[in-house]
C-alpha cells in the first residue's frame, strides 16, 4: 500500500496509516493545501471549486472529505457527482470557477484513489504550482474560515450532458454523417462513469450501442487499464455481435482505445494517430505527443505537411508544448486525445466523435482504417522498485552505455535506434520503472523490452 505525492496531485491506496496511504486525514490535508493555495492566488472574495468523481468505491467518501475541507476554508463547492475528468475540465471555465478537483485514480485498480488538481482554466497545474501546494501541505499552512464565512455546496448533475453538447457543436464533428453510416458499437465502460457518458454520446450521434460493463458501480470487472490483455470480453463481443467496432475507456474517461471489427485491437497508440489524421486533413497544422508515444504520429504530421515534436511524459508537459507550438491536436499514446478547439485536456468523448466522423467519411471498416496507417508495434513493461534501488543511477548507466545512439534525457532516458526505440523512465504515479519500446513487429518490440529489463536487472543486481 502506498501514497504518492507529486506536483500533479496526490494518489494512493485506501486504508492504512496516514502519510503511508490515502487515508481520510491525507485527503483533508491535501484538499486544504489546495484550497489555501487557491486563496493565495485569487483576488476573488468568495472562491468556487468544481468537484467531480469517477465511480470507484471510495469516491463518495473522498469527495465528502474534500468538499468539507474546502467549505471549511470558506470556499463554495460545485458538486458534479459522478462525472469524468474531461467533464470537470470543461465545467470549470463555464462556471467561472477558481479551480477544480477530479477524484479518480485513472487507470489504477479499485483500491486506489487520487485528487487531480485544476486551475481556473480547467487545466492541470504547472509543476511550480503543484510544488507550492505540496509545501503548504507539508507545513500544515492553512487557516480555516470562521462560522459565518463557511462555504456551501451546490449540486449540479447536468454537466455530462453539457459536455456532450459541446462535443456535438465542434465544427469537425458531423453527427449526421455518423448517423447515416449506421454504426453498431460495443462499449466497455469498466463499470465507471464512461458507462454513463459514452452511451449517452453515441445515442446523440445516432449510433447503436451495445453496453458492456456500463453500470457505474465501481466494481471494475477487469484491470481498468485499457490494454489488450484486459479486453478479451469486449473483443469477443464485437465479433459475436458483428459490430463495427468496440470503444473502451478507463474509469475517468480521459483514455480511449478501439477494437476493430475483427475483434483485434485498433491499438491504443493509434487512437491519437487516427484522430490526428482526420483533423490534419481538414485543418493542417502541428502536432505534439510525449516521448513514449508512437512514431506513427510523426509520420501522419509529415504526410499533412505539419511538424511533430515530443514532450516529456505527463499531460501538463504535452499541453505546454502544444501551446508553444500552436499544435492543433496532440495528446499521449495511451489513448489520450487533446483537441484545443474543445479544451486543453485528454478527452475520450471528443476522441470518439472525431474518430466516428473520420470512419464515416472514409467508408472503411475499422480494420481497413487501421491497416492504412504506418505499422509500428509497442511493448509496455515495468519493473517494480525497491527502496534500495538507485533508479537514477541505473538510468545514468544506460545513458552512458548507449551514448553513441540518439539519446534524449528530457524525461528519463530515451534511446532512438534507426529501426526502433526504447524509453526508460520513473513513473510519476506508481513506484515503478516503465520500459516502453517500439519496433516494426510485436516480436521485436517485446524482445527489445526484455533485453533492457535484463540489462537493468543485471545493473541493479536483482
């Protein structure tokens, strides 16, 4: 069991001892630090914060603790209840709120939860802002309001529908064209809020939706990270139902993966590739993804006479580089679509609408569309850390060992070989080293990953 404090928020497992796990005390402490930081940033006399949560079992408890802490600071809370990460991001500027908190541990299993923190734009905080909040929490530097100045809670459960309307109004989303295509789609909502939002969006788009695990009970029926090995049920159902495709989201609906009509994975990396192909074909421009994302996005950008640049891993880093480069679409290879015409946040609803419009326009099957893209294969593996493991020393050793290759140390160590690459980095959210590789075949990608795992184990003596 563990508690991870980072500039992007606080994430941990429920239960156990304070400061070791995400206990009620830790939730109150960190929410109070965030609220205190907001009060120091804003000139408003009365602050407002939007809160929403995914359906995980601890969500209601954590939400009550966080909301009460903010109220205790004299901050008003707009409670969206069951929601999605992008829905909260959309709601913050609409409500003219001072910030937002999403209660979700994203792709982590049910024992985890987290506080993801937003600024007044509905975007994740910068590293500098996050560091200030961590310092406030460390020093217990908060002053609570007197009784006449306490905040209040206003419940508003309309924002998923408002979010859907915002998606439907995007110029590149063609609901009529999608409806005319007569798509039949299987949706895996992993029993979280994607089971509310995605079927509702598909209904508006005139798509027949077959729901799988769309009851938001928080009892995840499989590992919630949308990887191939976790998605056998939907893959089988797509074939059984003769569906055009499958749609899979993670618990907070900011990651998106597709299943082809033959039951095979479209590829989580290719969610962004396909959407970028469509967007760039209509509005040429630049793209950004992170260092652990597929080379295929670079190829698509070049195809449309645009530029591509890679950022450090982490949504805030991708967004920062997108703004700098005036990118018109970007995101992360884990199925995260960031489309600034909507907002600067990963959004599975936007991704679904753009992809279905693209699919309808091409007239292809999902399998044919996937086969039309450059073929790269990725392996994503990890090594669990131990307290005595000198991770930075290991990464430095690997950097020195491959000094003759093209190397980036913007985020961990990425080694670009002519035909493949490997990216080694410490996770920001879990106590592990991630090993990402990409090659022209799955066998080569897996072999490359296993080779680097063996090298790391040899250096570490494990």
